[in-house]
């Protein structure tokens, strides 16, 4: 090599080395007062490595590093070219491997890395990536090449690799270099400070406390109607609709705002002084005289609690009227301490009494007008409604996935004294939002699917709060039944129900929070290569909350984020799509969501014709239960379109046309629900499996223990399930979870009784006798 070439190479290398301490220190090692130096430099210009000793005893919780996804690095040739090899000589790969493995086994290096955010998991991942980088790169950076060459020839120490290892680690785990910033962004300890407009005024907080049917909401609404301006925030579209209609009937102009609908009383679209909305849609920047927050106990809801927290802390109103259970009084007072606002409490008693009967119904033959049978699954709804109509009685049906119009239609049918329908079969959807003339509430079961704090689905006994909410629908003040009654369908459940209702409602202790779009955007600025699902995971992992708050379950959000991750969308649009309220259990709705996002990403408007092609409009009336379930899913898809149309008006332009077909669809679904027993019968008329009696279907094992709150019964209806041909419609419905084997056998027995056949009757008698004997043998055991 010529002298001039050597001088040129050394000058370039010197410039890089002279700049190295500042850059490496910024990347990996911070020197501050109180630092302990672990490794002194061997020569001038070497990197100084140090560990910061923190004097802060209240250190934040360590992050969940299992959420840290390494970033793939480009293995481009460095600008130095082969300078390192020219100054020293090419490196032996086998020697490099030995050096790398010696470095990995050094406990001092592992501890030093841990002090800089690399726990054992991240250290291992970073080392694997760094070793691959060193061994596979055709040409390393000059300074790293020289360090490795020195170590190979005994002129350096293996620990000298550490700064370059840390630089690499922070390239593949960029969150390590901005952890302090990420912690600040995800600090949720003072949510009251997120709403400066509300903090700028002194609000009066009035708590209307009482059980269902106590008039608490009525008094709050009276104040709402007498104010110059006001906002009502409710948990359901039906409740918002009810207040919207009541206000306008009373001569108070009121607008309606839900996720899928906007109704303005002014013909030119100007906002009225009053608005009724679902709680997620309330504005925290618009000033009002009075705000009403209904069902405040839902502030602890694992999924939606954040909306009540936001409304309570953020609504910019002179008076905040909250309505709910007495169990929330102390907690709301505590929450208001953070805003410096006092809480005035008005207590109410139930206007009409209800009593728990001493006898269970035990048979559907004992039903009487004004009864409501409460179930917690669609399968039970289908089964019981079919059995009731087989006895010559008409019944109305209400469950959660029905469109609001259908629910109202069924409620009107049940309430109408001129209508022959005197029995209601419903899920706990009747607990809110519907005015029903119920004399007696009958719990068909006390077991309900629920979501725990970890977002896991489980079967458990209903809580005291849930039982009171449902039981309180009996004997409404405005109905013809001035006293209510509550009981169970089965004798074994009655003592459990009495025990549940004898307990006081658990006091509310926490309020939900949820990361905002702005917070996620700031996270994305620091972690540009992370997916939205991963960003939210890291946010929750790093979030700090006071003891009175919790971060709401984000599983549904992450489900949608993962579904559309491959679709090119900007972060804000992706976030909005993932907050869409869809039922992820409906495959057709999920498929539609995916197609909507894909069409949106192409910048192609989703027109009315496009939607009609997708849902195969016009649709035919349902011929069986599966058709009805599909139509409910199509209605949900229309809801999704309308919801997105208010967020992306240009891309979802045909709101009016979609709303028209949704109304037509609602009418079709209403007709289907009116004929639900015919649909059940038409599901599979060829079933020939004999059926068990209702008593043997229950087939409870063991006794009803007092430890009902931790009960996880969910096995009913799974005993002696029998076989159903996979190729039949019945098999497909069972596989899809729309029907259970027990339900099919019950229906077949009823059909067989209507069309008596001696051979079938003998088979039924034999089966019943066999089941009874088997039951006696179990009892003897």
C-alpha cells in the first residue's frame, strides 16, 4: 500500500473516531453525576461505558419486553468500504464466532445491558441479531473491524465490543432509546387534566342514586328539559332515542347523535340547544348548562368504562347530573376530589315493590300473562319460544343482536293490551332501554357468559347488580302491574337467586381509561415500524394509572387492527377503523369490515351499488333461523357503513340510501322474529333423534352451593348430546353455535307429539325410561 493511501485512510478513520464518543454515548452510555464507571478506556478516543445509579426509589414498572418486536436491519455495505480490512487484515469467521460467544457468556456484560434496558430476553435476541450481522456482513464498519481484529490478536478485551453491541441493539429495538418519552406519553395518572375546558369552570355535580324504577333518571331529565342547553349521555341507542323523542314531544328542540345516526331538528342542520347521544359520542368541548350521564355504574365496565370516565371528567357543563346505583356514590365523590368539585347526592326509593316468590315456575304450562322469561343465550330463546307457542300461546322475543326497531316492535307487541301476545322471552337486553309491562320476571338460568379483567370469556353466575337490574323490570311504575314478582324456572335456582339478591351491590372502586388517537400517534412517531396492535400493547404495558383507574380491555381493538394490518392505511384512519363497534363473532360482518378497509385504502368511494352487490340486496325473507341470523349480520354491516360515513364522509357518500335499505331490512327481520317458531321448525324437519324431557335436559349434577359467585357452571345442555350428521343443516347449525344438540332433540320431540307415530312413541318412551333409570343410578352413586 502506498504512503499516500495510508495517510488518506488514517485521516478518514481519525475523523470517525474523534466523533465516536459523542455519538456512542448518546446511543448507549450516559454519564451523569453519581455514575459508577465500570470500564475505564484503554486509550484516548475509546468509548466510555457507565451505569446510571438512580436515586428515585419509586421507579416505574418494568415494561413487558415480550411485546418488543425487533426491527429488521438492512445489511448494506458501510461507507467505509473495506477500510478496516486494509488497515488490519481480513477477519477469521471461526475466531469471530468464538469471540461473540465469549462476549455472550460474560455476566458483567449481561448486567450492564440490563441496566440499559436489555433484560435476558432482549439481550438474547439482540445478541443473535448482532452475531448474525458480524458474521454475515461482507465488510464491517472500520472501527468495529479494528476492535475485533485487536481482540483476535490479544490487543483488546472482549468487553470492548459492548458499545457496538448496544448500538446495534437500539437499532433493532428503537423503544430502548426513547423509553422515557414513551413512559411520559402513556402516563395516565391525571386524566382530569386532559380536559382544560372543564377544569376552567366550577361544575356542580348532582348524583341521583337509586335502584331501577325509582325515578332517578326522571328527575335528572326534568332538569335537562328546563335548562337553556343540555346533553343527555346514555349507554344505548334506544335510550338516546327515547330522550330525543320525549324532549321534542315536550316542545324542547333536541338533536340525536349516535355512532350511526345524526338527526337535527333544524331544517338547515343547525345544532339545537339540547342533544341526546350515546355516551361515546358526547362532545367534551361544547358548553352546556346541564349534562345528564345515565347508568354511571358502567364506569367500571371492562370494555366501555372509559366513555363514562371521559364524560364525567370532561363534559363542559355548569351542572353534571349522574344517575345510577348507590354503590357508585363514594367512588364518584373520590373521583371528584381530583377536580375539586363537590358531589350533591339525591337518594330515591323504588316506586313499586317487587318480591321474590317462594316457588319456581318449573313448567312452561304455569306461565301467565305478563311473564318474562329471561335467558342468557339465543339457543335458549329459540327453544323456549318454540315450546311456548307449542302450547298455543303467543310470545314476543327480544335479544341483543336484534335491530333497535325490531326490539321496539316486539316490546310494543308485548305491551299492547289488545294484542294476544302476553308472554315475553328475552335476554338481559331488557335490563336497559325498553319500557315493558312485566308482572313477573322468570330467570331461566343464572349462568351468563362474561368477560373477566383479562378479557377472557367465561361462564359465571350473574352478579347482584345484574340480577337487580333485570329483576327491577318487574312491576314498573308506568305499567299496569303495580307490584312485581321475581322467580326462577327451576327449583334448584331459586335459593341461589334469593342469596344473590340478599347481598348488597359491590361498591364501585375503579374507572376505565383508553388510549386516545393522539397518544397512539405520538407512540408511532417514536416507533414508526411497529404495527398498530403492537403499539397499543406497548402503550398498555408502559401505562401508569392511579389506583382508582384501569386501562380498558383492548382485545376487540387489537382483533380489528390485526385483521387490517396488511392493508395500507395511514395511522389515523387505521385507528378510526379499529374503533368501529362490530360483532367479531359474525364472520360476515368481519369480512365486510375487511372489504370496507380494502376499498377505502384504494381511495375508491363505497357507493350504494357497491354495498348492494356486497350484501346481495335485495334480500329474501328468512326461511329458517340461519337466514334470520344472516339478516341480522347484514343489518350490522349497514350499521358499520353508517358509522364510518360520519368519520369519512367522502368515502361513504350514500348514507341516505343505505339507511333506507336498513329500514326495509328491519321490517323483514321483524317479520322473521314474529314467525320465529316457524323458522325454528323449518331449520331441519328431518331430524329423527329422540328428545329428552326438559327435566332430564337440565340434569344438574351436585347441589347449589352458596359459593355461587365463583360458580362456573356452563355444562348444562351438553350431557348426552347425541350425534347429528355433519352433512345436515342441523349439523352445520350446531357447528356454528346457532343451535345445540339438546335444542334439536327438544324440537323433534314436540314435532313428534304433534304428529303421533306408534313406532316413534315407543322409541321416545324407551329413551325416557332409560334416562330416568340412568338418573336413579347416578343418585345412588
